[in-house]
C-alpha cells in the first residue's frame, strides 16, 4: 500500500481546503465543499473565506445568512457551525444522539431525572409563538417546571441538542455585533429536518464520509470522528469502502480517500495563508501533524489565529487598531518574512476597507 508522507498529506489538505490556490467559486459552494465552517466566533468565517476565495466579498456571506441559504447551528462536535441550509436539514438528525450525549457530559448531574423528551416538548411549546429567544430566556421559561437543574443547563440542552435551532441574523453578519437569538430550524428554513432512513441504512452517514474526504482526505477513521464528533460511522465507511482508495501514513495508519480527489506533488509550492480562530483545516483531524507541529498543537483549540508558511503553522496573528501583528513561532527566512508581510498587508486592507495596510512582524525566535 502506498505510504503518504507528512508533506504529501499537507499538500492534499491545502488543496482540499482551497488553501493551495484561492478558488473561483461562489461563497455558497465553498461553504458546502468545506462541510461547513466552525463559527462560534461570528466574524472568523469571513477571514476563512477571504483566505480561500478570489475576490471574496464579505457581504455575499451576509446575504446568504439573511437569505436563509446558510445557517448558524450546533452541529459537528457540538460546536456552532456555519453550514448550508441543505446540509443543516440533511445532517442534523444524524448528529442528534451525539449532541445529547455531549451536553449531558457537561450537565449530567444537573439533568439527572429530567425526561429529555418532555423537556424537548416543553421547549417546542415555548418556541411555538415564533419569537426568537436566547438560551437564557429559554432556560428561565422552563425553570418553573424543572427548578433543580437551573436555567443554564435547561437552556443549553434545548438549544444545543434537543431542538434543532438556527441562530438568527444579525448574529454572524459582517462587522456586526449581536447576541444569540434562536428559533427552531424548521420554522426558519420552512421545513422539518430530514429523518433517519426507516430501513436502518445510513445514507446520511455515507454522504458525510464522502463529503469529509472531499474536503479533508486522505484521512483515517479517527480523523473523520474528530471532525464530526460521531462514533457510529464505521458501518458507513464499510458500506462505501469499495468506492474508496487506501493509503498508509508514516505511522502505519490506514488512510481512505476518494479516487479522483487531488493529491498534489509534495513539492508543490504553498503560499502564505492567514487562518481564523478554530479553523477546521486544523480541527478537522485527530492527527494534526500534517499541518501543525506537536509543540503548537494546542493553538488549534485555544482560538488562536495562525499563519501558514510553506503549508504549516509558523506564526500567530492578531489585529489591533487596524494593524495586523504577526508573532513567529519559528525563525523566518528573509523570503518568508517578505511573503508574510505582503499577505498581512492585503489582510489589513480587507479588514479595514482599504483604510489600513499596517503590519507588524515581531522578531523571529532563535
């Protein structure tokens, strides 16, 4: 079986994630291809798409949110994701059990003895008037019936797990600060979510495997689980295994992939890219060694924005008073420093409507 080295996997990831070459595709198609974008920090997907698409117009994403073509909802790993409306409706039921388990993992003691089906029905009754509500408002509305758990546990279980919800605009719009207001996904999108296939097959799970590999492959089953949060996909993998090709990584793990998916030459040049907080290019794997060194692995879950140099995490970045500040994690060559500065200037202009091109690059560590 062909062994793919770290650099080969890196270039495949960059290609699938639209980070090797910026793509000329509509914003909706990009969000769909990526299998959604982690979005608990509302402004971060704009930087993620700017790094991936040519001539990205942030108002296009805002228009998709207000037009209900994309939604913000709890999905993979119980985190807030920006996904297409079609994917939200198709995937939500497949994630339901996982969402319940993960919220219970946080509030098991508080919710002990609470019938979750009764809680879901009560939550739906509260939301039946069509008024958007925050998690706290929902929790307080139900605390009279279930006083012991407290409003936070009740509200989070409802919003993140029991009732498929959409976070409404203006939350998530370009340069807009707004609190979270929830409505049932079905009322926002005009139809109920798709239900599991009654014959016990798992077409949604199989579709998730294909979609994951298209955006993240080649990858191991553990990587698929790390991205989705779902434990029950081995059967889906087995069902479509005949469609897939197999490789091994340098540790001997089996990697699966779609036959025609891009696997660029490991020596393909990789441009500097600025990634937002919690970007799935890092979080979408159990083994993140293809893109980040073990010493810096924690950055991916800490909400730190990172810079890719030659395809790997080489710096962090932040913005203050219109200046993009870059902190190297390793020594930059002169060429690397120039390339990072050039991309940072373009990013500063994007974030400021061309009002600022200011960049600060701190001294590289020895």
